[in-house]
């Protein structure tokens, strides 16, 4: 994943999850949650590696990602089963950029 500022997110370093990957949030749509759990249970109960990997592939396609860029602070949203990244503006940042209302006298 790459932020608009150019920061490249690394999920693994030396075989370990990076902090920026561990600090991200996984998103599962409510309408898919039961189906997600069923696939995760199938993965745990699978009697072959092929069945386990197939089940994990199905469940992981239902998971999105929400993370903050450590370089610029943008919030990045990747919806489930999508390669597109959306940048979200924090409300406090939006308030700072909004024009002030002038009081009427």
C-alpha cells in the first residue's frame, strides 16, 4: 500500500509484522461477518493444507484495512476485495481548513 505522500507501507520486516501493519485495523462489513466467521472456522478445522488455504483466501477477501500514514497522518481506507485506496480527512483537520463564519452585527 502506498500513501499519496509517497510513504510505502511494509507489512513484514525480517519475518516479523511491522508496527505500522500491527497498528492497522481490519474491517469486515456487518453483512459479511457471519460468512467470514464460517470460513475462518473451516480454515481452523481443515484436514488438508489446500482446504485451509482455500478457506483463508475466502475469508481474507472479506477483510478491508484502515490505517494511518506515519508520514503525513492521512487515514487510508482499503475496502474488502479492492485494490483501491481512499484517503480520509480527520474531522479535526477538516475543521481547521473550513472557513470561519462571520458573525452578523
